[in-house]
């Protein structure tokens, strides 16, 4: 995922800077979502849970304003009665759905990553078993698994190899 908020018209860092107004609201939202911190860390988003929630609020407000303007112009152009009320209500509902999608996005990414790991776990373990029974050294097995196409497992093994090369024990 790394520094992405879906349905946002503004780049991540700019949104992070301008959303500081909503940090208080972000902390209240974060308290109602206790897993948000863990999910953000797991998908490597460079923001605290309060900042991320504030960014979602700001991005949703911007989406609301944009949708409200566009829908007002559309409804007025086609002669609807009460275009302002209809545009406001429609924009509000869509903005709420956008906010929910944005705030749950890290959780969705964690679930995708977990599913990818689970999908490739059995073949990777079978490969490790075959290599161990063949007498291949453990570190070489780690390197082999990281170079094969096991999706997230290969990426995690690659991270482990980098740590081992940096001095951590196997």
C-alpha cells in the first residue's frame, strides 16, 4: 500500500499537511478502530492512526465538496426541482461511503497480503522440506525461496535474508 488513500484527489503528503485541523476528530475515530494502528504498521503507511483518520476526513470533505458542486451544476442544467437539497444529500451519502472505504483500506490491504501468504505457504513449505532433505544449507534454502515466485512469502524471505546479511542470527 505504502502511502496511498483511495479516492483522494490530493497527494498523500499534501493531504497529511492540510489535515492537521482534524487531528482531534482523528483521535476519536482512532479510538473506535483499535486495529487501525496495527494495520497501518503492517502495510507500512507513514502516518499515525490519528493522522490517517484525519486525512480520511479531509479527503472525504474534499470529495463531498467536489461532488456537491458537480451534482448541483448537473441538476440545475437538467431542471430538477430542489437541486441543492438533492445534490447535498447525494454528495453526503457518497462522501460517507468514500470515508468508510478510506478508513477500512489498510484492513483490506492486510487481508489481501495475508491471503497471498496463505495461498503460497504450502508450496513454499514443501519446497523447503525437499531442499532440507536434499542436504542444502538453511541459508541457501532461504535464498532459493526468496528468488522463487511465492508472492509475499518470497518478499518476507528476502527481508529475512537482508537482516541476516546485516548481522542478525538465522
